[in-house]
C-alpha cells in the first residue's frame, strides 16, 4: 500500500489487510456450513422419496393384490390356448399362446 508521508502510524494500521487466519477461518467455516446444508437437504429429500416408494410398493394390501392376480389369471385362462407343432428333430413341442392384444390389456390393467 502506498501512503503519504503525512499519515501517522495509527491511520496506516486502520487500512491494513486483515490477518490471514481470520480469512481462512471464515472460508473454512462457510464451506462446512454449505456442505452441511446440502447434506441435510439431500437427507430430507431421500428420506421422503424412500418413504413414498415404501408406501407405494411395500404396503400394498394383500387382498387387492390377490384380486388383481386372480383377474389376470382368469383373462389368461380365457384367451390362452395350447399349440402343438414339431421341431426340426421331429419332436412334438407344446406352447401356450396368448394373443398380443390380450397380453397388452392385462399389463395395462384393462382386463375384461
């Protein structure tokens, strides 16, 4: 810093840079505060997301699940049929065939 010769030592000391330890302490403290805030916000978000996923996937009522499964099974039994054919070795192969439209209706929940 440049000073004129007429300034006293007291005026010069008032305009000097702060000590480096104070700057470092504020910088490190601010960084830790930001990291802590982000970590807490992430924790709150993931806790809410996990609770929502648990509510949607784990806590399904068994009766409702069984009713849906039985309805899907009934549609499968109604529209599926067995097809027999011979493979290259002459061996008879049986397959259960389901029309694609019925399969898509079952998956989308639009079962009859």
